[in-house]
C-alpha cells in the first residue's frame, strides 16, 4: 500500500544542484584502454557511448543523476550513474549525499514522467532542470519544511520491486553476481594484422517476411525482434503461435536491423517485417562469445546508416568487418571466443533470454512508473488512495479508494 498523504513537491535544483558535464569534444577521447565510460545524449545502455582512456580533468564523479539536455529522441530522460564517467557537455549532472542505487531507481522513474514536457526544440537546459518540480515521499521537519523520505524510496525498491524480478536480475541488484572473467589470460587487440571479410562471406543473409504487431499478439516467452539499439532488439515477449503471421527463427543467429544494430540471439525468436530486420545465418560454427564479438564490430558501422540509407539484405551482404586471423589466413574464431571470455562479467553470459538482466531492470523501472501513474490518476481528488492489488499477468495497477 502506498500512502500519499505525506508526499510533497520538490524543486529538482534544490535536491540536485545542476552542473554541466565537461567533455566538449568527444572526438579527442582515446578509445584504447577501456578505462572509463563516455556518456552521451543516449537513453539506452545507460547512456554509454563507448569506453575511453581516463582524462582526469574531464571526469565526473559517480553516484549521481544525469539529465539528458540534448539529443533528438532522448531529451528529458534521466540516468543514474553509479561510477565515475566522462560526460558530454550536453548532459547535466546532479549530486545528493543521500543518493544510492535503490532510491535512484525510484527517482529516475519519477523524473522520466516529466519528459513529455521537453523535446529537441525545447531542451532540458540547466535552468530548466533546476526549476522542474517532482512529487516525492516526504518527511515534515520541526521548522515546517519538508525533506524527501530517502529511506522510504530505498525500502520501496528493495521490498516491493526487486522481489518481483527473476533471480538473475535480483543478483544484480543485490550485488551477488560474479565479476571475474572466465579466462584469466590478459588478451590485447592488435588489429594491424587482421583481415577484412564481407558479411556475405560469413553469413547467409535473409530479410524477414510477414509481420507481427506487438500490440496484436498475446504475451509469452518468445522474443519479438524489431529495429532498435536497446534491449537486444526485443520489443516484446510473445506467445509461441505468433498468430501465424511470421516465421520463427532459430537460436544462435544474429539479427541486423535497418539502422545497423546487430544483436546475437541465444534463443528462438520472431522478427517483425516492418522493422526490416535481417537474419544472419552463420556459415561457420557460431557460439554466443563469437556472436558478441562480431556484433560489436558490426555495431561500429552504425554511423553510416539512417532512414535514407537503410541496411537492406543486399547492403548487409557487402558490409565489411575486420577480424583476427590465424597464420593460415582464416578467421581466428578461438581468439574471438577467448577474448570475450577474458572480459570481466563474462561468467554471467548465459544462453538464456537475450540481455535478460537489462530487460528486467527496464521492467522494474516500468513498475515504478505504473505505480506513479496510478496515483496521479487520482491526484485531483485529494483523498487517500492505495494500490490494492496487482496481477503479474496484467499491465495496470488497480487503484481503489
């Protein structure tokens, strides 16, 4: 039950005095080293554009809220950054000594409800961020002023949201995951002796046919893949039948959408036709580690494509990527697999739902938003409402007096 009688409006600038991030020219950042994340105006992947060498005078401290002030399609979104990063000057950052990953999940969900007010033409500027007001659980002080109830927000996420998540996502939030690599060998990349291959050399490329609309099919446990850079391309999990409108594709393949977003698919899936998704069927013995390696290289070509220059199957076949090679000149599949296994967190790569942890964290955020919206629906009545029931198979909370 949520009791809103003690909620109060707060000015964001009072909670998180805004300041700009420091990197004005991302092209000058060196990509080798993988020492620190470069964060840009991007709502997916928690804003991470790439990893670069650490430049101390450009570093912003972690444990903060990042407000996206620019960038078409992302203006008005907020992100929580737990560790140090380098941020574009299009971003605004705010700190509060009470912030932690749990109350931050609550806060970011509430902040994102305000993003409808902003667009590419009405940017989320520093002064706009400061003057934005949000309603939060609050404690009334002896002097009559209010302060956010940080503990309530933290406990709500811990007690009400995290227990609803699958065990893998719970391990992430409870920090019980394994950060160690599968292989302890330190492997370095030297691309000077690598060789270019076309996608057509490595894969048979097939454009999806038929169509499935996510809002017209029942929910289930099979991924539906469409165009998009986030969530491994998954727009919904649907029923096995798929209403007979499209073909199910096998696992251990790669999807490549019209904008050059490539994702390795570890379980069977459907793909929408209107998203112009290409299916890459390997001509070699593919596995999840090699798939992740290849997708990373394909995704580096994304800047070449747009609505006006889409990745059709004929275009995909001619795309070139540079791969490590054996002394005999063949692709060095073992090196690719071993390199991925040498990375931190590689023990957590499992042949389960694609990007399951990220997917579930997104779902957790959605649950907080639904609670917020349910309360806002009755805001003008100025009476006490509570969340009475929630059905795991439904999409809405039931609000009752």
